[in-house]
C-alpha cells in the first residue's frame, strides 16, 4: 500500500493542482460576474465587454483539459479585473477630491445628533 502511494504520488499531485486551478477559475468567474453587476454604470462599455469576453474564454478553456490554457485565461481575466478595479477606484477618488469639505456621509434630514446628558446619580449599596 505504501508502494502504491509512492508510485501514484506524482499523479495525485497533478490532479490536486488541476482541481485547485479549476476551483480558482470558477471562483474568479463568479467574482468577475458579480463585479460586473456592481460596477454596471461606473465602467465603460468597452471594459465591461472585455470582462465578459475574458469570462467566456475562461469558461471555454475549463471545458477542456489543457491546464496551460486555463492558467493563461485565468491570468488574463485577473489582469483585466485588476485594471478595471483600479480605474473604478481612481474615478471614485477623483469624484471625492472634486467635492472637498463635504462630510463623507451626512446624517439623514430631520435626525438630530444626540447630545450627552448630565445627570446626578446616587450609589446604592445592595449589601446593607
């Protein structure tokens, strides 16, 4: 049994790497689709199309067995998502810098800030 384990260790390692790569790709596809929905109005149509194309290419490569292609498509999608995320955050930062002096999140209208209240109190000892 130990001989069998040693004999198939390389195959087991290869299968483990394949499973991890496929899981990473599936997770990235899910994240990319969610990010696309969240940033729908904040990114350009071109960027959205790039993400959609990269997702479909990665899905196609997952249908095959070539791990090199899967890794290549995975890296391409990660780079696109990183570029889009950077552009989106820069856009948000630029919008915030254009409106200085405004509070980050003003209190809702009609709601007053609660002021502390000074009260006198008397310590009661329950042990008496």
